[in-house]
C-alpha cells in the first residue's frame, strides 16, 4: 500500500529536475512547463474524487489495477509528446490515473484495518510518502544526467508497472 501511495509524490518530484530540459525541448518558457505541476495536481484531485466511488462500485483491486495500467501507459505516451499542449493533456490524464491509485490505497487500508493497527499502517504510508519526495529528485537528477528528460517518464512507467 505504501508503494501505491508513493506514485504521485514520485511522479511530481522525479519530474522537477527535468523541467529546464523539457522547456528547451519544446522551445517554451519555463513557466509553460511549471503549469504542468498545477495540471498534474488538478488531475490527481480529479482522479481521487472519482476513483473512490468507482472503487466502491467495481472493487479496490480492479480500480487500482486500472489506475496503475493507465498511469504506466500515459507515462510512456508522454515521451512521444510533440507539443507542450500534448504534454499538458497527457500529464493531466496520467495524474487522473495516479489519483485513482492513491485513493484506493487509503480505502483498502480502511477496509482491512481498524484502530491501532490502521494507525500503524497509515503511519508507515505517511513515512514512505515523506521519504519518496526526498529521494525522487535525486533519481530524476541522476536520470537526466545520463539520459534525456524522457528517461524520467520511462522510469515512472517501469515503476508503476513494477508495482
């Protein structure tokens, strides 16, 4: 569950070091790339808002699997973006699937645990959620040092596939 909850922080923070390279690639100002963070957060909220009721209807595992597959596919699609607008749209949709993943992790814990045990599991997830943003920029920096900005999204696709 902790790895499911870490998808969004990793998706945001591995991406940040590559922003100047992406701006150069698309020949846009850094502000056009910074908008992708807002777009991601909006999509993430949208995914959580609708992911919860969907998981109540079709099940937690199915919804989380759909979220992971969608997130993975969108991560790989992003590397083929040919304009900043395509990047914006794909990043939004990727975030929707990311929201579906995270909301299911929390709902599954509430379904499976109660009382002190639930608090312990939520604490563990909170710890992972705090560590992921610390490690993710280093991972992103490492990737763009040796490869292009697209390697960040390849990493995100492989990460979600591994989960």
